[in-house]
């Protein structure tokens, strides 16, 4: 398989991607000194966004759709309800990770951004994630939605890069060892 699945996400220091109700109010409103923490370079490197239904619904609350130039697939166990104005930009799928990977590759995707806790977990469990960029925000929120869940086997990672920011955020990129 030549398609690459990458994760680019932030967590609290205690490993949560959101509060129990899905709130992201603990995330900094702006990165230090206008720094985008490498997001634009990452975005430029991908051609497809794959997200779970819950993440799709959260992104809808942010205002304008941020992925207008990217193929976007919303993964849902049922049929996700795609907002009418976004139907030309977004497709929905209920395929299992390996079947969806085959479909995406067969239809031209080469570099996929995987977003959403359960979606990331399912693609990691299926052995499809190639790279994880994790930005740790220096805050403990105590409870919430975890980034990682139970795995059937250890997933070994090799550190590709790491950097810290003036506000205490630490970003590390790992390559999944095969």
C-alpha cells in the first residue's frame, strides 16, 4: 500500500483530546507569536481528510469549512448527515479501516490526515497509521476523551522530530515502526 495515513493532533498533558462533553475550551486560542506549529506545512502535504462523525460535527461549529480544497471523508457507523452546502466537498463512509484504505487508494488519495479519537484508534489498531504528530498542551484537564485506547499489541514508534514552544507546548512527530 502506497497511501500514507498521518495523525496531527493536540492533547492535554494528561492525554485527552477534548473534555467529556467534546469541548475544546482548554486549547490555547492562539499559538505563540502567531506560530502555526507546522500545521500549514502539514496541510500542504495531504490531499485527503478523514474524520469521524463526531469530529465532523465539532468542525461544523468552527464557522467556515476549513478543508474546501481537500477531499474529505466522514467515517460513521451509519450514514452521516452531510450539510447540504458541503455535499459537493464531503463524502460519507461506513467502511472498515482496511476497506476504506483500499477505496481511498483506488480513488486517488495518496496522503490522508486522520482526525478524531475513535477514527485514529481504529486506524492505529488496523496498522494503517504511518506517522503521528502530537502537540502536548501544558494543561491537565482531569477527564475527557482519550487520544489512545486499548490496543491488541504494542505499537512501536520512532521519534522523527521534537520541538518546544515558548508557551510550554511540545510537539513530537513519530513514525510508526513496521
